[in-house]
C-alpha cells in the first residue's frame, strides 16, 4: 500500500509511506486463530474420548505452533518504508534507521523492466524500495517517485 503524505514540518516536497498489503485486520486475524484452535481442540477432545490420551498434549503443541506462525506472519506485515522527498534531501527510512540519503538532483530512479524492481541510486549507493509491493503497486511507486524527484530537483521546469 502506498500512502502519499504532505512533506514534513511544512517543507515543500512529499513523503511516501509504503506498507505491505494486508488482507485481514487484527480482529479478523485473532478470529482466524480462534477458529483454527477451536477446530484443533474439538478434534483433540474427540480423540481423547476415543482413547488417545496424548491428543490434548498434541493439540496444545499444535496451537502454540500455529500461534507462533501467525504472529510471525503478522509482524512481517508491519515492516514498511518511508521515502521523504524534499528540496534538500531524499531519505529512505526503514523503521527508525535511515538507509539512504542524498540530494534530489543527484538521485536517479531505475526501474527494472523484467520484474519492476524500483531502485534509487546516488554516488555509487543503491537502495531498492517497495520490494514487498506487487507489480502494479511498483509501477505506481515508480510514477510517484519520478514525479516527486523531478519536482524536488527542479527538472520539471
């Protein structure tokens, strides 16, 4: 998902916030786990009634494994990038860390034709942005970046 925000602290420019697309909300994710765990415990209860005394232990282990897998999946969806484009600097941040910073005049946008990979480069440094986005969103990102970089560096005049 690409969000276009106004520049920071009244600067001329723009800020892009990139996040992986999510299909489920947090409540739906919890409901999914509850449904899966409920089905596991129902099967374990039926197994226990049929004489399998280890079924509840395996259901507990399986519930913990599914909970861990779903939690890891959810936390992977929380990663994101912020691209701030202003008249003095282009910055790419992942979390609190700035992974790329350069003057907008020297920043070059490269888009790979085969997979749509979007790269920003300047002074021998390259950074891929939007790697977690789909092909259509990468094309949209490239259009936005091209427009904002041209405006910030004065190449659109």
